[in-house]
């Protein structure tokens, strides 16, 4: 999977962008170069969708794993690339009033839509209900919103980085992100979610802030940052009031 989103769409953590990228022997790449690398390194059935000049999603249905699914779905201007397997999918579909044939990517879109439009639960609570391994990227073209999440067990690894034009790139292919973003890349933290407007948060520990930890590569050069839960901090959250506050305070209260 691959998602690339222009800087104007996402408020990526500033610590992800390493100054060392400017002096790296491997220069970061432009969006079209990253996409070309993805297509060429995947089977002929790989494809992509571009959304003007603002975003693109690329997907390869090829699945070398018998455990994890690779899925792409689009419903009413919402698009999702999903990797993994939800063990309680049937229960979740029933809970959300969806048909038995609804796959993981389609379910994630419906769960996102419920959060966006009605917000009956905090986002972290919804993600905690997902049993299994997962990593996904959602792009909502109507609202221009990007939503990324990675499961707690770390079985589906995601990576993110900053491209040459400042765009945020997200993929399950470490070599692709490393080769595209020079020194400005890092593993996407497990048990976490990222919203393009509200930033990075742990859905396992939503009342705690995330802390950027300097990451040094084998050459001793600063290389993006790892993000961990800061056990000494606490997010200040006001009670949500009505549906207008759906994403304004998107984590559980203490």
C-alpha cells in the first residue's frame, strides 16, 4: 500500500522531517517518482488513484501472506487501503448494521463515517474494538481528511516519511519509504492513530501525549523520530458536546 498527501492536507509531526535529509547522499524523491517505484516493484495488477494534485492512493492486491488481507475500497468519496485481518469482523458488521459480506476495508470506511457524521464514541474506543492485526489509510475527499492507524500487535508494520515536496508518504514497504524520504522517515507507531488535522495519538493510551524520540541510523545521523507514549504527560480534553465536536476532541477523557 502507498498513500501520499500534500503538505496542505496534513499536519505531520515536525520531528519526522530530519534536517539531515538535505545533506544525505540519497535525495528524497518527488511524488511521481515514489509512485513509479511502487508500481515497478509490485506485480502488474498494482494500481493507483490520484485525487487532483492533493493526494494519491496506490494498492497491490497481491498477497504473499495467507493471514493478512490486502484490500482497497471506496464508498461515497471515502477511500481505504487496508492490510490485516479482523477476527471479530462478523460481530462488528452486525453491530454497525452491515451485511455479512462486508470486508475489512468497507467496515473501516463505515466506522470512519460514523465517527465523522455522528461521533457516538471517541475514535480510540472504536479502534480498541478491532480484534486482530491491521494497518490502514483512509482519505476522505469530501473533507480533505487523512486518517491512519496501526494495530497494537505490530503484525502489520507501517512506515511514514516526508517526500521532497513536503508531502507525507505512508506505506507498508520500509524500503520504499526509506528510499523515497532520505533521512526523514520512521516506523509508524503501533497502537496509534493519526488524523490530518488533530495529529498523532495513542488509541491504547488516549489520555497520554506522544513524545518524539530522536532516531539515529547506522551512520550516526539523525533519521526522523520514533514516537512513544509519554507516561508522564496527560492530554487535556474537554467534554464533547453534540455531533459538531466529533473530531474536535477525538480521544477518550481521563
